[in-house]
């Protein structure tokens, strides 16, 4: 009887697995057809009765170099700045407001790029808070947010908190035995980072860096708003210009394929650089860190956390203050605003349902 019951469970599990694979394959085929048909319609489009030959001219190579430059610098800055913040949050696991700091790190992910750009301009722009303070002190206004520096600042604002959350998740999964052994051996901060924290961070870096690089390489609104001119154009902006101004679909498709090739090559490279997982069996004891309790180290951690929080909060505060000073009642009664709000909520709700909804059994 028990054997027959196990056989039935195994059979049901096999059927469920096949149904899951079939559903996944069907979804994948649908996505591929959706993308392929759209690309095919653009590729086969003929303007004025004749197809044009796409050539990678000097402009395309220039925007490609700038795309790689700004994405590489943005990724490097985001990751480098995220490491000390994640380590500080992992060391100081208990302090008032820690959960709100971690939630704050998730806020830029859901913020529209244009809203964030306006917030950054309100702080770092020519008429922003920083330059206003410098002018009040009688100094010149040397800070400019436009160009490569503005793009890097905006990308770090978006991606540094993302990297912090991903690294913090990995650091919090370090077994408690590691910290106990480190405390018994009297390991200092540098030794703990080298032998305990860095192996975990190194395993996470390829995935984090590839994700941030793709987000920066495909950034459009931030580059268009803070680029400051044609010299700061990226492949994404060139695709938009090819379709919006020149209406040259073959050129846009060629640029899209170039972008896909660059990001795909990066993903393959970083995947090969990722070290194998070195997790071993543990007793599952509670994680209790013994470092970061000394006054100087604790003060340093809180300084790093505070600076990261201020860097993230300032643009958000600028947007909130600007919104409160605006005519909110007039905006709320504007029919265009109401239609836009309803449309946004409907699209967001449908997208959320389709993305995370699952069939209940």
C-alpha cells in the first residue's frame, strides 16, 4: 500500500514537472515570437521603395565607446561605494532605524528616472542646493551636473543602493561559525574582510556588476536629461534618434543588435570569472558578529551608513519639497493628470498580476 502510494506521488510529480516545463517552453516561444516578429517587421521595412545599407560609421563607434565608458565607470563606482556600506550594515546588525535604512536603499529602484533626474538637478544643478551654498559662502559655482559627471552621479544614485542590498543579503548568509572562529583567532578588520567577507562578495560581484552594467548601458532618460549634448550620446539614444528623427529602422535594428552583442559578451565573460561556490556544512547556529563593537569602528560604520543615507535622501527630499510647493490641488483636478494616473495604475496593476501571479491549486 505504501509502495503504491509512493508510486502515485512520483507519477503525479512527473506529470506536474512535465506540465511546468511545457508551460515554460510555451511562454518562452511566445516571447521569442513577439520579439522576432517585431524585429522582422522593422528589418524588412523599405523606405522609398529601396532598402538601405547600414554602415557602422564614426558616429556609431563614438557612441559605442561612450556607452562602454560610462557604463564601466558607473558600474565600478557603484560597486566600490557599495562594499563599505554593505559591510557597515552587516556589522551593525542592530541599531534603531536599520530596517528603514535598508528600505531606503530599495526606494531608488522604484523611482521614475525623470523624477530622480529632477531631484539630482535640485541638489547638484546650477541653481541647486550645493551651488547655492557655495555662492552664499562667496565661492564660485564649479559643480556641474551635465555631461559624463552627471550621468555617473545619476547611475550611482540608482545602482549603489541596489548593489548594497544584494551584497548585504550575501553577507548576512555567512554562517555563524565563521565569526566565532574569527573572534577566537583575534582576527582584525582587514583579516575578516580578506578571509571571510571578500570570498562572499567576490562570488556576488560578477552577477551584480553585469546587472548594473546592463542597466547603465541601456539607460536612456538619464543620459538624455543629464548628458548635456550630442557628445554624451549612447547607443540607446542613437536608437531613439534613428527611429524618432531619421526614421531609419535598419539602422536602429543594427544598433540594437550591437547593444545585445556587447551585453551578451559581457555576461559570458563575467560568468566565466565567477568563482565556484565554497559553501560547506554548518551547524546552523545563529549569526553573531563580534567585530564592529569598538567605539572607533562603530562610529566609522555609522558615518558610512549616514553618508549613504544622506546621498540617497537628498534628491528625494528635493522632489518632495518641490512637490509641496507646487499647486497640488490644481494638478489633482487636471483631467490630463487624472487620465495619466488611471492609465499608470492600470498598467502597473496588470503588469504586476502577469509577472507574479500564479495558479492556485
